C-alpha cells in the first residue's frame, strides 16, 4: 500500500512541475485549477511556479515517510498510510493557497490607481470632524 502512496507523491509533484515549466498548458484536468489560476496562461504558469517548492516538499515528505515505513516493516500500516494521506492533503491545500495568492498579488500590482496618481503623490483630505454623540 505504501508503494501507492509513493506513486501518488510522484504524481502530485509532477502535476505542478510540468505546468510550471510550460510543458502542460492551462487545462481542466491537471494542475492547480481555480478561477484565479485558470484566468490566463500567465496566471497559470505564475501559480504553478509559486507552488513548486511547497508541493515538491510535500511529495518529498510523502516519499521519505513511505520509504521509512517500508524499512521499518510497516509497509501496510494504517496509521502511516493515513499520515501520508494527511500530508498530501495539507500540502495540496497549502500549495493551492500559495498559488492563488501569487496570482492575486500580481493582479493587484497591475491594477492602476483610480485617479491615475501614484499613492505617494495623492493628496488626501483629513477626516471630517465628528459631532459629539448624544
């Protein structure tokens, strides 16, 4: 059963590595698929590049845990399998969060200011004096 977990770790890593390198274009079957990452090709690649480190770290943890389990003779241990599956879930969710955050950060930096002025050049009015509450 651990061999299935190790194979899943490799597939999880490849599902981010290939899109990050541009081998797999934007699609609805492989990779991190959210509204933000599917927006355009640049967002797709930016998201997967941002998720490379956390997802590959997750895959490495899964493989090491599987190998250690096999070396200890626990290749069919239910707690170990559940721990590896939990690591996969946590790593996938964390990587997705990192990917979406990277895309949104890029979108916010590209957004022009409403009045066309840079934030440091904009004159702001002081808040109006509030009347005392009764």
